[in-house]
C-alpha cells in the first residue's frame, strides 16, 4: 500500500491500514461472539471458516478482474498504437 502512495502520504496510508485492521478485529470479535452466544463454539468456528473461504473467493475474483482489465488495456494500446 505504501508503494502506491506518494512519500508525503505514507503516514496517512499507514494509519488507514492499521485502523482498518483494528476495526476488522473488533467487528469480527463482536460478530463471532454474538454467533457463539446464540449457538455453540463449533458452529462459530464453522462460520469463521466460511467467512475466510468467502473472502478468499472474493479476493481471487477481484484479482482476476483486475488482471483481465489490465491485459485488455495493454492489448488495446498495442492495437491503437498508443
């Protein structure tokens, strides 16, 4: 993330990353704690694993779309001579 920001914005980018990580940990603890209190721990761990699989699929999908759009841009540049 720091590579994609100008040097004068490194502090802001770093703080956004760590604040987002802290928020994710807090939200996950609240969500999974609520699931555990309404059911049992094995179900909570299955939900946690399900969330991880869901986000892995989402991550792979986003990476494939980004890669495809980048390749299409390069191919269009070659065709148009830009």
